[in-house]
C-alpha cells in the first residue's frame, strides 16, 4: 500500500497532466437536471454499446469521448449528446471539463506498458490510454468503474499489463477490483465474443461482487440469417480480416446457410451485438463492419451493469 507522501505525489502528477492538456470546445460541467437513476460517462465510446445498455436501465450519459470521425457520426445520430460533452482525443481531456458521474465506462485499446514491470509505479502507464482513464478516475472518483477489453489482456506481456492495471486500480486509486471473461452468447445473442470485464467500486465494504449468471440464447444464427445455418452461435465480429474465404482460419463473416455461402451484413451484425432494430449505421459498409467489430455486445454489458446497480444500492441501503 502507498504512504501519504506517495499518494500526494500521485495526485500532483494527475494535476500536472490536467493542467497541461488542452480542452478544445469543452465547457465546465453544470449540474444535470433530468431525472435519472444514475449518471455515467462513456470513454472510447465507439458507436455507444455501453450507452444503449446503461440508458436501458435508467442511466444518463453526461460525457463521452471518441476519436474516430466515422464512429463519432454513428454515435451522434443514435444518441443524445451535445457537442461540448463529446470530446475527441481522451489525452486532451482536462478532468475539470468532465461532469461528476456515478459510473465510468471504458472499452479501451490494449497497449503494452513499460517492460520494467511495476517498479516505476505510474511511469509504467504514462503515455498509454489506460493512464488517461486512471487520471480521470483519480480526479472524478466515480462510485464504480466498468472497463472492457479483449481477453488476451490477461496474457499480454506475460500478464504484466493486467497486473499493472489491477495494481493501479486497487493500490493507487483505492478501488476494489473484480474481473471475469464474459461471452456475448452467455447473454442471449448468438456470438462467441469473449471479453474481459473489469469492475471496481470506490467504497466496497462487502467485497463480494459477482458477475451475473448466464442466460439462454434468445436466437440462433439461423434466426438472424433467415435459413438453416451450419453454426448456432456465430464467430466473434472483428475489425480486420473481413472477406476471407469460408474455409480460411481467419474467416469470421462468412456462413453456410441452406448449403450456400452467405456473407454477414451490417444489419445482421447489429443483431449479433444486441443493438436495437432502430439503430442506424450511416457510414460505408466497411466502416460499419469495423465499428461493429470494435463494439461491445449490448446485452452482456447491460446484464453486468444491472448487477452493479443491485450491488451498489443494496450496499448503500445497509
Ligand atoms: C474497442 S473500441 C470501443 C468501442 C465501444 N465500447 C463501443 O461499444 O462501440 C475502442 C475505441 O477507442 C477509440 N480511441 C482510440 N484512441 C482514442 C483516443 N485517444 N481518444 C478517444 N478515443 C480513442 C477508437 O476509435 C475505438 O472506437
């Protein structure tokens, strides 16, 4: 554990970073007036899979950030967010422009940390996007953090990356930490998609948060593709390798339906990710498939978020 001097130096490190970042058009937050059960921020927002899941259970998004122009367009036509609450590059976000919130969500890109392990403390994560998440957690102290990444993060750099993330969250930021590899297909949609979910609570006297139990499939690939598909649960939607031959080991978007090879369309991909039927994908087919490959599966996020709220509210009423 850190001593007081270490804690102080970490806080001043964050303040330095904040003071040096440029905030662009973002304005200082004002209090939100709408009635919501809780507020959340959506970092590395993509097309807003977290946003849909959390709004479904009474959350209000008060801030988001996403750097990709095309993903931002998709986000803006599907979600209500004002331009001054929708930042681009997280590294340029000054925490004083981020409203207070209950839940911080982030499906962040996986990057290598310092090879020197955790010996250099925060220097290990400086310059990575996880550092910017940690910086905002330190400044805003949300009640809960909910992070998502590929399951490979557990093995990345011989486990050093995951170990560092866990240590930063627990020892430096003072949150509890729970993690589990969760599959989209465990929450009703026919897509494998194993993802590492990490949840932490600022105040966690109980210390026994559990991830939700799996539910039965609501549909199969045959339902989505409108014919007899050779697979019940589909491949994980990905960003690269689209259009490989069906027998290629990299194939993820071709299926055998009624004996004929069929390529997955963006609207079918949306269903596999659990998005609502009215969701719009305005960009090109290539961009749309990339955005879907980057996205979270909405039902899996929603099930975990519901469990978080149950745990939090039970906890608070004690
Ligand atoms: C794994 S995806 C997250 C997708 C999102 N959770 C969803 O449901 O669609 C990571 C996202 O981080 C964005 N990103 C990468 N670097 C960023 C940065 N410096 N600032 C903000 N967003 C960034 C990428 O453009 C990408 O959309």
